[in-house]
């Protein structure tokens, strides 16, 4: 599992690499391009003068259903579709900009290696910075590509550093950046059997291959298979009609739906899937896992967060090393295990025969918790053999509806007990086992209001999570982004502050509030805007901390667990929640509501207050 400090160090290294990559000596090699009409601005001579710029633009003849292949070592890329009925062509506009001055700027811009040409496969565009040379002054360089292609085109775009933005892509899309975000519309509209998110496409074509070494990925519906990787950002998708292979080094993964087999993995973020049609395998190092409706089978594993699943038709195998597990409708066989969290399950199999009086699970099932409780609700028409095992605490740790007619006996030495019963003639085995918790077993008929409340809560939370966009969508076709959207490092001056009548003097900091860090830590402060501090030390700076209120829905459902939040103590003493690192979302909502009321003492550096970034942890327990 990646901790917050490791994440910050990775982010710091990535930003420093980006800074070094954008700063190059102002001299390199030469290139010319037939048919290109460069426009070079007059370089400024004073330190605050205009940047020198150069623009390439042109039109390439092409056909439908071909491919744009673009390769550049630096630059943001934006691809827009031509209007329907437009003559097939590729229009390009490339904007270069540098803060170099005089002849150095002219030489640098003139030696940018650019090439654009039509090919039998479509169109090829390449751009490369001048090679590094020894000596010479350092200069910053910005590059932005604006490309218009036929709506049936496929895309093969690679940039060494910069964002990639697309709209709907008719063919396939291979989008790769070493250090930016990838944002797009629908992929593979040429192959889509329908426009709705709930249509079931059966194509096995690889439609999207998206990769970034540090940014976020966001696309809408995908008409076939999708492979997406980010070293640390979030992945947001619409409905994926084919198979999905989504991986993040630490960000969240959200998918509205997946029609084929799916494998989703993140080192520490949350995973949310609205609907899945087939086999789904998900793994997170410590985040929350949420599923809506799964028509196939599920295998889910988290290193510490909770697991919430609304409905699974097929077999289910879920595991959490410490979080709670809540299964609001179990239709097939289930295997669930947690080291210390609570397991809550509503058993509700579908009837196998039209006129059958009873329902049953499709196979043997087991729910196991180390120190947590197990709460199970059963339908009265369930045909099953049930076995309960409590290793510590004796028979008082078992609470069951008297109508279940449990038989209880000691199991071996100590306080271990075992209970069992056969319902409606027996059926597949349902085994419940806890080492240090309690087991509560009752009929669901008397708790339908609670079940409906939990379903509504989970549905609303899923909808909020899936509609939460990680990125701002690109501008509409025809709107040219400003040069500031190209990859660069830009430190803006502080905003002016309006005068205040009779301002109160800022109190002098106490010696314990003054922070002196290494130069690396000071660079980090410049980049992330605050000082990182471990949880124990941060707690000493909190001056007001109301406790969370235990959610009523979680209390009734027996949900317990740990919630860990990343927070920021601002310069004015307020404490803000930045993100959920671990925990069940029902409990997390209560924790975040409490933290928003907290206050604390900021740190000081170089005579000014600075933000403090840390984590806080809550342990929700129904009993001592």
C-alpha cells in the first residue's frame, strides 16, 4: 500500500522532471517543411516582453476510416472531428512559444523539427524539440497541437509531456502521454451497435488503449474493449461494451458499466462499478469497493477499505483485510472474509423453478470475520443448512430469531460454540464464523424498511460517485485553448488583497509553530502548497474536534470499520477534507461532516503561515 508521504514524493519527482523537460538550451538542429506557413512573432527584448512564437498550419487530403498517427516529444494535443458531410481532410495547427530572447528565440523556433504528410493509412504528423546542446542559456518552450480529422478516423497519438483531449472517435484510439491527462468523448462510434449506455455490444475489438505516467484518464462510452493505465491518477469511464482492463498506481477507478470481462486494480484508491454483465475481478491496496448490479460473478479484494455490493447474480468472493462488507442482495453462492470488520448480508436468491415454493443458494457459502460481527438476514422460504461458529465468548455471542430453532453446543475447549439448523428441508450450506465478534441471524421480513433504506442510500451514493468528474471536459470543437493550457511551469503572482478597515494584527507565532525544513521539503511546499505532517503530530495542532455521529443506517446494519481521511489545515485555522483514503462510504460521510467543523493552529515558515497536510483516522465500533 502506498502511503501519503510516498505519493507526495512521487508527485514531487514528476513535477521536477516536468520542469526540467520544459527547460532546454536555446540551440538545436534545423528542419524545413514544404507547404507549411510559419508565422514568427518579433521576439521581445525586455525581461517582461512578449514571448516569441511560431505557428505551423496546413491541410492534408485523406479518406474516411483511416488513422491519424501523431508523435511529439512535448506538447498538448487536441483532436476534434470534422462536421458531418465535410470533405475528408486533416487540418492541423501547431503553436510554438518560448521565453527566449533575440536571436536565440528565432534560432530555437526555426529549428523545431516538424513534419506533416498524407499516407495510404491516413495522416502522419511529427514534432520534436531541438536537441540539447552544451552551453547556451536556458529557455522554456511550449507546444500545442490542434488537429481536425474526419469523424470516422482512428487515432494513434503519443506525446512525451502534455494533455491529450479528444471528442467522439469513430475508430480506435491509442493515446499515450508521459505526463498529462487524457480526456475524451465516446470511443469507437463506428462499431457501436447502439447509442444507449445499457445496450449490450458483443464486439471483442480493442477500441481504446490509454496510458499516462501521472495524469488522469476520462472517457465516455467505449464500443469495445478498453485498456487504461495511469501511474497515479484517476480513471473515469462511461459504459464499456467489451472487456475492461483498468489499472491505476493509486487513484480512484470509476466505471458506469462493463459489458465484458473486467479486471480493475489500484494501489490505494476506491473502485466503483455501476453495472457489470460478466466476470469482474477488482483489487485495491486500501480503498473502498462499490458495485451496483453484477449479472456475472465477482472477485473483490481490498487491503483495508470496505466493500459494498448491491446485487450479484453469480458466485461472489470478496475479501477485506480490515474493512466492513455489506451485501444488500446475495443471489448466488458467496464467500466473504474480513479480518476485523463487520459483515452484513441479505440472502435473497432467485427462484430456480417457476412453481417452486422454496429458494436456495446455488452452492456452499461462507462468511468469516476475525474480530467483527456477522449480521445475516434470511427469507422465510430459504431452503438451506446453516452452521454458526463463535470461537470466543460463548453462546451469548449468538443472537437468532427463535423461529430458526438453532441447536447450540460447545465446540472443543474454551468458550467456542457451534450452532446449526436446517431450514425448509435443507439445501446448500451457509456457514458463518467469527473469532471475536457476534453473529446475528434473523428473518428479513421484519426488516424490509431497513433493507429499502440501505438500497436507496447505496443507489444515491453510487450515482454521486459515478457522476463525479475528475477533469474539466474539453472545450467545444472550434474553441482554441489558450497557450497556458500547454505543458509548462507557471508560478502566478499572488492575488491582490482588498484593504480592510482597522485590520487586526497577526499574532506572533509560538516557537513550536515555526517550521524549518530542508530545501527538498521547501520545494515540496512550493509545489503542493503546504507542509506534510504525520497524524500524531497533526493532532497536537487541532484545537477543536467534535466527534462524528454514528450513522443510523450503519448502526442498524451492524457496519463498523476504520475511516482514514487526508486533510489540510489552512492558514486561517480551518480544516478541510481533501480525499477519502480508506473506509466505508457511509461511515466516511459522518467522519467528513465532523472534520469540517474542526479548527487548528497553522504552521509558520519564513514569517508567514502555511497550510499543513496530514491524515486523520476514525475507528467506528458498535461496542467497546
